[in-house]
């Protein structure tokens, strides 16, 4: 059988991420998160479309992933900083 999986944003906020975390954990997904170090360094390089740093959002995502036993890894860019 040839299966395809598509993901769609369900909503905003905690409820949406809670469901997605549960789904990812139940289905044994491995999630990669981009984090380039402490807040000061990460937020200098990793910003969203509004130019806001992403450190807090990434840390919140890690907490949800841990709560729902989702396997994850951290993808990091190493700089001279």
C-alpha cells in the first residue's frame, strides 16, 4: 500500500501543539528542532517573519515534546560566537 501523510495546522496556541505532540508521540515520529545556543545567540540568528527571536517558542516546543514522549533532536549551526 502506498500511503501519504499530510499535516495541516489545526489551530493556534497550546491546544493545537498539544494535539500535534500527542499525535507525533503516538506514531513514533522523530522531530528536529533548530536551536543555536543560549537565547542571546539563538535569537540573533533564528527569527520569525516578524523579526522576533524564536528561543522561547523552541523551549516551549521542547516541553510539549517531552510531555508527550516525542523523540526529538536539536539541529545547531556552530559559529565563532
